[in-house]
C-alpha cells in the first residue's frame, strides 16, 4: 500500500485495557487529542478500585468484565468493541500514563495516509534516555535482548517489540484472528508475529519513557514468564516459516 492523499476521514478509536487504573486514568484521558479521536473505549478487567466509575464520569464508553480475563483477554474485548463501533484506526494505549497520548495524532496520520498498517510507540531511543525515564535496568536489558532475538527470527528491525502503545488499521485487526491468541501478556507478541507473517507494514514513533510508582508494571516473575513465552512464540514463527519455504 503506497502513500496517498486520501480524502475520506477515518473514524479513530482509542482503546484502554484497564486494571486498577483509577490513579492515572484522568491524566491519560486528558492528553488524548479530542480533535483526532472519535471514540474512547475502556474495558475494565475486574479492577479493585474505581476505574470503571471514573471512566464513566469522564464520558468514556465503558465495558466491565464479569471475570478477570487477563491482559490479552482485555485487549480482545477492546478490539472487538472498537470494530463493532465502526473504528477504522484503533490505538491501544495503556491507561497508566507511561505513554504520551499527545502523540496519537502522529500515529493516526501514518496509518491514515497509508504509510504503515501498524505503528508502534518505541520507548527505546537511547539507553540513557530510557533509564533516566525510570525503566528498571533488568527490564531494559530484557527488552533489548528479546527485541534483538525477535528481529533476527522475524527479519524485522524494530527497536522495541514490547510497547504498550500501538496503532492498527481496521484491516490488520480483521485479518490476524486476535481472538485465537492468549489471554495473557504474550498476546502482544502473538499479534505482532502474525502481523509480520501477514506482510503488513510496521512503523515506529519514539515515545518518552515514564515509569513511576502508580504506573502498572508486571513483577519479575511474570516478566520471566512473559519473556520465555515470547521466545517460544518467536521460535515457533521461525520454524513454521522455515518449513513453509522448504515445502
């Protein structure tokens, strides 16, 4: 798909997969550019705080899970609702204020003008900037190591595979069968490898790193589980494509 001057205005939706995000939600929503975004959808995954109540007071479309489905399960609901509500471009944004929502207009523009099908917000611009932004050293090392490994096996050259700010065209989400993916954190890795496998074009935009106490973050044990799961997904992708080429 080559860049072009499209005249049709796409419907843009921001989806917020939320769990105990009451302390950061208002700041996150406040930075979302209202002149670009038509719909803000929050899916609450059985939070223990007043996330859903606050979201409703902010005028968001809110869907509450009856049971905790996990990060991947939350995203499945987010994307299903966004597509049902007619979104043409969908931005997934963690509502923990780690990512600068003011950059959304750039994500939208790159997809709207057909430069890319998917745009990732990369927190890895320089080691100094990333660590000064508060990313723990072990997470930085793991992020870099996993991303390099994933690039080697996929043939991509992405600076970060593990961002919580991603924009998708409607066509991408309708093509990758995301409902078949895990309900856990490896959902993101499965989605990105399927996007690569389907030949969609991926772009990146650098986003500032903002780690702080109220921001959500998985613990060391869950990080290790996520890392091992991602390695398995990468190897599976590589072998599947290797056998396909040799068939």
